C-alpha cells in the first residue's frame, strides 16, 4: 500500500463507518494518524481512545477549540447531521471528507459547495465505489468502447441492510445514491430518472426499481433493497458489440464480445447470440476505502480539489429527490 505523508485526521462519529475510517487512517499513516475522534457517546469515545490512543471529544466544537489542529477531518455521522458538521469544519478551514450522501438535501449540499468555495477549503464526498478497481475498469472499457456503444446499464445493489436502517430516510439515500453517482461517473454524463416502483415496509421505502437514461440515451435499470438475504453489488453493461459484468465485491470484471462469426449489421441473416469466450480483465484488488482516504490526503497535501467533486455528489442527491417525487408520496 502506498505510503503517504501522514495527515493527522479527525474522525467525526465513531459508529460503524467511523471505526472503519479510523482503522484505514491508521493503517495508512501509522500511530498518530488518527488525530482524534468526536462522538457524543461516552462508551464510543472510550473505545476510540483504547483503539487508537488518540484525543477524544464529545463535540466538534471542543475538538476545534483544541490547541493543536488536525490536517483534515472525516465526517462519518448520520446524514441529517452532515450539513451542520461539515459547515463547522469548513468555517474553521479544515479540509473535509463527508461520507455519502453529502447532505440530507441537494439544497444543503449546494450551500456546502458555496461555503467551501468561499473558504477556499477542500470538500470531498465519500462515494467510495468510485475507488473500487472494478468500477475503474468498467469506466475504462466504456471510454475505450471495448463493447461498442453502451445500450443498457443495469445496477444491482441489494441485501446488506445497515445496522442503523431504522434511522435512515429510505433505501434511496442509502443505496441508490451510490448507483446514481456511478452511472454518471461511468458514462461521463448526466443521468435522468424516468420511472420508479417502490416497496414499503412499515411506511419506509426499503426497496425500489428505477428506470433512467444517460445523456447518451443508454437505458439504465437500478435495483436496490434491504431485503435480499444475500449482499449483491453488481453492474451489467450491454453494448453494440458485446457485454460486460462487474462484481464490485469480488472486484472481478468479465467481458463478452461478439464473435467474429456473428452476422454483420445490415446482413440478411437473422441475428444470432454468438459470443467469443469470455475474457476476465486483469484487476489488482485494492481496498476502496483506503484508496479514497489516500486520495483525500493527496488532495490536502497538494492543495487540490480531489477526485470526488462535491458538485457531482450534490447531483446524486438531486436524483434521489427526483426519484422520491416520482413515487408521489
């Protein structure tokens, strides 16, 4: 794993995501990389202190009032708190990585964009799937037209209900926001929601099927739910000259191209489903979260905006709002 100049990092929130971020920060930077942890829970603060021998604070204000300052901060709290916490950090000129989604609403996200620009302070958003090597490979094959023009994209993000599902708004903010961002990232253009069917349990939207399209007119189908008993994270692409499938968990991408024996376009022969033997793309497995935090540290070190543009994260939230509005309730 690449060794970077250690950027002492404040972790805001020490729940499931916060503990994962802290673990990776320490693995990248060693002792002292976890500058401190903020959490309202006394038990979590105690656990963080034991885990990382770091400063602990009950509030972000207390952390920002400390004599020393962190090089950057990662916000890993519940989505409704993202706006207030990120605002505090940006006003204090602390480079900030906010877990996805950037905020509870696109309006709040836009306000964070403005604040970051006004303060000339780095703001990144943790759309971690962008750093998955399988996603990087899929984006490359689309750009290089390895299966021709993309006709259809299918995303399946099902199973693996989060521990805090009861406190989340719905499956759109938790899961769909990932694939809205990936659809734009992979195709390199805007995405539009065309239709949605939803499933509710106890009044909460816990599953959805979404139809959409890319700026290039490719059809997009997304399936997400907290119900499927196994965890699946998968992308399937159909092109004018082949098909590709990516498993984001195993980080494997398999490519099926049309056989040279297939009839040429315009030929009188009926279309046949002939494919050359599948090819598995060579991919070096890497931990996406480590890649994301490394990118954040590089952006701090180089004073650059980073790879995940907050504006694109706002666009993903706006798509979740468009999907909710099409449900009509």
